[in-house]
């Protein structure tokens, strides 16, 4: 309504105002009537918060390579060179098919695990013509432990090697600095070590980032094991990780401190045993590199958004 | 409900201001950054522009999110770190063609023009001037220009890590074909 009044005034006082400003004002209202849905971009620098997935997926046609390392515990002291003597790593690739879907695979030396996952964007935060307060992403993954059977003489089943994880990520970029993500998570292990262990583990995760400069963000995430009193919650630790993202041209370096050793959900959500207060802290990094496989896919996705 | 009202008012405003204002919403603005390491170019085909053919007054509005890069990663960096398009969603220019009298809008031809005015980019307002052409062809009026823009002038800082990949001075091209506001 205000705009209309202003325009009316402009019309009436047209001759008295500077002609150039009028032209600009006219253009402005021309664009307002043509407003489009603007999707929020760069909620996180890359596809992980620290250990956990973020709501970001690789852009359409982009292959994201992730080389992750988690070293031993800092409290190993000088003899273990503060953990650097032990290196655990995961190599992963994920590919953005379109603005909503991404597929990924990885291999980690922790229990010689192969993993695969699907990430699906259900809703995208946007402003303008259509306003959505959140981005919601569903993640489903599966891990295959390929260690040799501990006891080859008893019947062993392939299904015993499998674990699954499902996660819903609800994130909001509040402003250019602050993004928060809430992530209820469920992990299922087909086979657990003892009868008392839970096959199903539930956790409430939360994470976020705070942008310090254009190329650097501070990240943190926490998984709270549920329900309290369950075997897992009593015998394992909640995963807590803090890190920084450093972005250069085509890389994002994520440096972190975490009490989790594993780099897949079945491990860092359900089997974290490090205690921050005891110094069971692992230094680690994710090296994220993007490769543009298809520039057409990006162009097509942009066109679909009306650009 | 609002749309037709605004449009009607716009037409009215246009009528009162001048019948000589021509405009477009699909102007093409693109820029190049060339360094020995990497060439980057981005195109925006949705620039809004208008021109008063009588007085030579002209204006442009460009949405920063509308710049399309060939690589998604470049576009993301441009939006988040350089243009900061959430904070500064649009860039504007308003100025004047000083020698508008030399352009005959009824006769086919390419007329060199001088433009000067104010550019508002990344929250910084700067006086700029550039040479361009008005091309009249069978009633269609087209304006083109090419000028250089130093990112430092607009408080756009480029981190050391990519200083060799991004040029300090960008070559900006403008090519808009106007259509009459009320034919």
C-alpha cells in the first residue's frame, strides 16, 4: 500500500523530482511486480558440518571429493605425537544430480567400511515470491563392515555386516553469518557385539556455523543419545565436534576436534567412546574438493529457477 | 490485486513523466575477469533498464543473484563472498547521456554517446562515466557499452588465496535493447 502511495506522489510531483531518480524508481517497481522466488544459498560452506552431513548437496553436475582424516587421541601425549601417529581415513565421493538429489559413496579404514547414501532435499529455504523458513533434507545411508569374520567356523551372514542410518536435517540460515541445523537421527545395526547392546540407536543432533570472514566459518555439532537410560546412552558418549572451515578457490578445508573416531553415522552417532573431559579428543580434517563434471547441469538447474 | 494497480499507476506515471521513456527487463550485462591462471565470465540477462530519449536520462537495476557463471562453485563464491548478494541484492546505475542531442532515434545508425552518472554496487556509490553507443535499427533502440570496474573501488576484497585467479579490474559489457513503455 505504501509503495502505491509513494508512486502516486511520484506521479503528482513528477515534474519536481529529479528525472533520473524517477527512472530508477520506475525500474524498481517494474522489478517488484516481477519478483521471483529466491532460494537461500550457502547455508554451510560445504556438505558436512563437521562429522555430520549438512543440508548442502553438491551443485548439479558437480562431483565432490572428500578426503577425511581422524588422528589418534590428543591425550596420547608426546609418545603418540598427540595422536598423529595413528591416522584413520575415509575417502568419499558425492555427486549432485539436480537441485534436490545427491548420491554418495565412501570407504573408510575404520572397520574397513564401505558406505553409500542418498540425500534428498525436501524443502528449500527461500524468500521473495515464495517464502520458506527452512531447508529440509532427508539422508539415508548404509555401511558394510568388511573385516574378516572374527570366528569363521560359526555361521556368518552377509547381513550381519550391514548397518543403516536415517536422518532428517532441518536447517535455517538466519543471516549471512549464522546457520543452525537440527537433525534427529536413527542408526540401526543388524549385528551388535553383545546381547545387551541396542540394535537401534536414536539421537537428537544439532549443529551450526558462524561465518567469521568471507572464507572462514566456525562450526560445531552435538549428538544427544536417546532415550536416556538406554544401554547406548549409558555406555557411550554424546558426539561433540568443533571445527573451522577454510575456503580457497575450489577447496574447503575443515579442521576439527572431536571425540569421535569414525566418520560414518553408525560410528560417530552410536559408538563414540571418547570423553572430552579426559582429553579423548581427536584432531582431524576433511579436505573437500569440487570437480565440475557437467556445466550444462548447472545451467539447466539455473534455468529451472528462473534465471 | 496489487499488480494491475501498480502497472496502471506506472503507465500513468510514465505518461506524466514523459512519453519518451523506453525500457527493458531483459538487458544483458556481463563481465570478464581474466588472469593468466583463469578466465571467469558471468552473464545476467535480466537487467532492468530504461532511457528517456528526450533528456538522455538513463537507469539500470541489476540483481546480483542473476549473474550466471559456468561453474556452480564460482557462482556460490560470487554470491556469498564478493557480491554479498544477501546484503546487497541489487546494483543500480542512474545517469545521463550528455550528447543525447546527437542521436536521431528515427534514423538507422550507430551513434557514439558519453554517459556519466552514479553506480551503486556492493553498498558503495561512485560516480562513473563510460563511452557507449546507441544503435538505431528499424525502430529498435539498442544501447551498448564496455567499461572497466575495479573491485577495490567498491570494497570487494579478494582473499590472498585466489588473488591470482581473480582480476583486480573487471571488463563490464552492457547490451540492452529497449522496447517502448507504451507503444
